[in-house]
C-alpha cells in the first residue's frame, strides 16, 4: 500500500471583515500564542530525544520508557483463540481474536460504555465491572460454554511499570482517571481476582500498553511499521529498542534475554517536559494543569491530546465572554462554565462545519450551551478551534520525530490510532505537514520518508498476538521479565 501524505491544508472560505477590531486583536494575540513554528518544533524535538535517552538511563527521567517484555516480532504464524480487553479512556472493548496462522485473523467484539462514575469511583467497582462485561461476552460468543481457559491480553493504557509481562504497577492515573487504591499496585491480580469472583475461566497472560499493541499489530501486516502511536484521549508512542541499549536493564535480565534481543518500549511520553523547560505553554495550559486531578504531570499530553482540546477552547471562550466582554454579550454562560462540557467532538464539529455562515456551529452552541451566536462570533470560534487543533497536531508529532531521530530511522511507517487521529478534521494533514517542517524534506521529494499510517487494531489483534507470543515463550521455558520477577 502506498501512503501519500497530503501536501496542503484546505483553505477556509470567509473573511474577518465583520469581526470587531478589539475581538480581532484578541484572535491575533491567540494566534501568536498557539502557532508553533518549525524552528521551535525542531528545538522541542532535540530536547525530546535527550529526554527519551534519560528515560532509558539508570537514573531515569521524566519520560518513563517502560520495557514491555515483548521480545520478538510477530511471525504471522501465531494461532489460537485469544481474548483481548482494552480499558481505554471512555470505553471498555472486549474482543475475541482468532489468529489463523497465515498472517490472518478474525475478530468478534463488543464495546461497553464505561459509566462516568467509574473513572473516579472505587477500585473494586472497576474490576468487577470489567469482569462482568467479560463474562457476558464469553457467554454470548461461546453459548455452549468454552472448554479451555481463555488466555487474555489486557490493554491497559496508563503508565504501568512492568517487571514482567503479566504485571502492571500503575504509576499514576492519567486522562482524568482517579481511583483510590490502585496507584502503586499491580492491576493484574486485581482483575484476575474479579474474574474469578464472577466465575469465568480466563487467564490474564499479558498486560499491554495500547501503543505497544498498535505497534505489534501493525508490524504483523506491515514490515515497514516501526512506531505504534496513539493520538486519542491521551498521546503516547511505542517502538522496539535493543536490550543492550537500555542501560536501566543492565545486569537485571535473565540469561536467556540476550543483549541483542529486541524489546518493545512504551515511552509514556505524555509526560514529556514535566519540568516545563521547552514547551510553549499558554496560560490556558497552566489552568488545565491547575484544575486537573494530577497537577504537574502529563505536561505534553495536556497540551495536545483529545481529552483537553475542548477544555482549552472553553477556557479561551470564557475569557473572551466573561472577562473581556467581547463575545456572547448578555447571554447566560452557566453551561459554558461547566468543566469539560465541551468534549473533543465540540472543536471537531466546529472545524467540520461546511456552511459559510457556520450554521452547524450556531446549532451546536444553541443546543449544547444555550448560547445564541452571531456570524462574526462563530468565525472567531472556528478560528480558535483551528488554532488549538493545529497546535495539537504540530506538537504531537514531535514524539514521532524524536523516536525516529533517536533510532536513526530515515524511513518509517508510523502506525497511528486514536480518536484524534481517526476523527479530528485536518489532523492527518496537519501532522504530515508538521513532520515535513521538522525534517525539512523539501517539496521535490515524491513521498515523505517518514509517514503516519493508519494502524491495525492494536488493543484487539495486537494484544492477542502479544498474548500468543508470551504463551509460546513460556512454553519454550523462556523468561518474560526481570530476574526473579
Ligand atoms: C496516556 C496513558 C498511556 C496511553 C496514552 C494513549 O498517555 O498514560 O499509557 O498509551 O494515554 O492512550
């Protein structure tokens, strides 16, 4: 498959002649705060490379760089039935994957919406909810019962340390989750216990980050795939390093894990620049952080992942309306004042509105916020959404560029998934353009050497393949973790 990255952004129609000068001045000011030029991107990438290295060092750094204990590439010959679950930001997905052994697979899946209260509720409620969903699913796909214990790959998309593959010690919740009693603990036994409680025969074989799953699933079908990326509620990337180049593993691996063995690394680079040295943070980013349950963490993620885009837009609109009295004059702002009322679908819909008078934006603000807007206000809203969306794309590819630079990849398919990548209008074009700005490839080349491509299903197929690879290693008597883990 050839992936040609689009070369130019679409031009929007419409002028700002009807926007009052004071409001226009604010827009210009926002533009200068949110636009990140090529020089700055390159500066960020260089700093990023150093931070990736620090994360692999014995001393450690801000970016966790977690070895994922996936130590071989898929062959495509893996076979068997595997369950996979993905505890993402908003849904729980349960998948039955049948690996066919010929680079082929079949999947049957079901999505369960995670009730909002679970994100900040009691630990036990979460695990029982997941176990019950699993039981419902298994009962449905195996109506006559399943004779054997089903191996399960658990995609847990939070920073979790792993001394072995069937372990995940949650370092800290991200993406707005905050459940007491889980941080610092291994989530695998918690899930396994709940599974036993609801009475279904499942063995949690491997815990996988969504980026690692994405990487492995994509390598299964695309030999050029070198990075697994998520641009969604959170942002993160995974790649394969080599054991001898990971100083923090020195002397800690069992003998059968050789220095030249590949090792999947879940970077957890959402925490890039927690020291706040390089990213061009605005006062809105500062406020996002101050109002978040985990202050000071995930600095990079808070500037560009889907979870925060609508909230950044909301802060800006509130400032223009409430403090500066430049928009929504005389309107009831009660709804606009509600935190996170504008999820990512908001800026997404705003950017997508095809009508010149932005009538869909008008309808959105009317129905969801109870605010009547004028045409100039809507143009300004759209412009701000573009600024926030474009900054998100430009910053988020810095992670890609940094990994490629670190590993010396001159060409790569960077397999991406996540709601922002898949659904946010213009993201793909903007991201490709930003990589071009970083690497300065010039217009004469026919195809960008480093391209972002749509990933295979990481948390389903990827998790299943990793579970299969793990079972095989164990059967062959090989290690799947640190010495004595
Ligand atoms: C957050 C999580 C990380 C995950 C990413 C994308 O950054 O900490 O584990 O990969 O979101 O879902």
